[in-house]
């Protein structure tokens, strides 16, 4: 029977063909938790199961990233508990400054084509760009997976997104996913496998693809999968842990999808999601001119090298508007070092940005730029729920790094196409 990417991966794990709605128990290739969820998973082990146990230290990782560095003694205690656990059980701890969990997992090769990865963080779906059945779970399920190395899933129905054409100048993959979420809304893909195929993928580097998969959960998807084509295989070669060479993973011709959609990348324009939902997306022209107090370029959605390169290209030789703050946080120390070597950090700093690395910070309203009463922010993050990034009366608009950088220059939401006269794929990054 022809299979979708999700059905292929789960079927390979259980050794038989699987169908949507079927319940399966599979071995996991990796488990991750961060500082907002790892302490809860440890507590579950102790209180519900009466013991701490890790099925395989090589496959379990903790990341301190959400409130990193700590902003109060209580958070410091949680970080200390994570360090203690990892020392005791010999699993990996990525401590303060290493990076945001999803970027670190990708850099460290902990997810690869055909793998099954669960993380106690909803944006674990990011790794689907590498052909991994990667999804977020609660702390209880994460604890069980850490202890047993197994987890259950209902085989998801699938949606196919056919991507054709090429992006135009000033348009990024963030604009594509905001358009898709705006079309399908918050529940348009609930517990489904969102599968992206087509020649349009060739117009996206790995950085761009990760952005798309990262946000599928905002329309309810269980996973956001892409075929493991040659570009993916080049990225994971020598990086993937535990496998000599991952296999190419494509959907079968004739595989059944609940619905199919076609998006011509050449028709996508810069998009902005208005408060208070990622699905509340509109073309930038509808919100152009709204004044912003703070611009944030970064997060697990848009803190990679391509994103920083775009921002630096727009801000080079310019200054952040007088009444606007601009914060740039790369998704990992590795990305920061690359940006430093290429001169992007210098460009952004000279433009008036605060540039740092390796923390979720303002995205989750922890620190490094929490919005005050009635302030307006333009963020490259994945969520703009009321009160998430600051005071309940603050407002966050979501946009691409190009739109964010252009808006930092003008101090108001701006169309990036007047500044970025090149296709992102054609840029040297």
C-alpha cells in the first residue's frame, strides 16, 4: 500500500504497514527536555514511578535555554536539578549559552531522516525538515520515553503541501508558513502529518526548511515532514548519531492524503501575523506603518545564520530607529560564531542592535526584552499569544527576519522588498 512519509517512518519502526488511526508503540531514537519541562519530567519519575532511570544515556538530552542565564534563584534551582540529573545518569546536558534546544538538536545530529524523536517542547516538530518523525510531548510522556525508550502514537492522517516555483526578492520561508497557517487556521491540521513536497523545496536551504516545520504546530499538526532529499543528506552526513548513513525518505506515489494544497512560492508576499494568533496573518501592506517599540530577530524559528545574514544585509550602513529597540539573538553559540566571523555581528551592533546568543528570552517572556504595558513588538518568533512575551496589554506581530530588519530601520512595520533587492536563496550566507 502506498505510504505517506509519516506512515513510512512509523511502519519501519514496527516492521509492518500502518494506517491512519492505528495505535502503535515505537522505539525512540532520541528524547529531549528543556528547563521548563525537564524538572517536571524528573518529578514524574520520582513521584509516579518511584525511581529515576534513563534507558540510554546517549539518547537523552537536557537543554537549558528558555530562561538562560537564570533570572532568579528559583530558576537557578531548576537548572541545578537538571545538572544533577545529567551527572547522575550520564546523559548530555547542553548548559547555558549552548543554544536553543531545537537548533542544538539539529546541530548535534540527534535527529535524522527516518528517526523518531520526542521532545518535551511543542516545537520539536522542527526536525521534520530533516525527514524525522519529531514531535512534542508532555513532561509525563517524555519521562516515560526517557525511562523505557518507547512511546505510543496514533498514526496520523496526512495533508500534502505541494510547493512549486521560487520566492521573489525580499520574501522568506517564514512568509510561506504564515500564509499557510492563515489559510488553515489554528486547528486546520490537528494531529495530522503536514507533508511538504515539490520542486519548491529546492528554493529553500535547510535553515529555511526548519522554519516551516517549526511552525506547523501552530495549525495543530503532529509533525511537519519534508522528504530527505540530497540537500538534507548533505547536511546530516557525518552528523547523524547512531546510524552510518540515513536513508532517503519520500512519500510513495499514490499515497493517500486527507487533503492537498498547492502553493506557488512566486506568489507569496511578505506576511505579518497580527495579535493574538499566528493564524491572524495578512500581507504586510495591511499593517504597514504601525509603530513598533521593539523588534526581536531570533528564536528557534528564525535565529539561524540565513536569518542573521538577511538582517545584516538590510541594516548594513543604517541605524535602528531612535524610538525602537532591536534585539538579535542567534539560536546557538555556533550560529553566533559563524555570524561573528562573517562580520554580521559587527554590522548589527553598529546599527544599534543588542546582539547575543543561545536563549529563548523574549519569545517566552523570560528576559532580554519583555514587553511592558501597551508596547508593540515585531518578533520573528512562532507565537504571539496575549501576554506570552510581556504585559497582557502588549501586542506582538510575527514576521520574517527581512520584515523585522526593515521595521527596525523605520521604527514601524515596513515592507522589506524596498531594502532586500535579492532572492534569499541567491544570497551568500
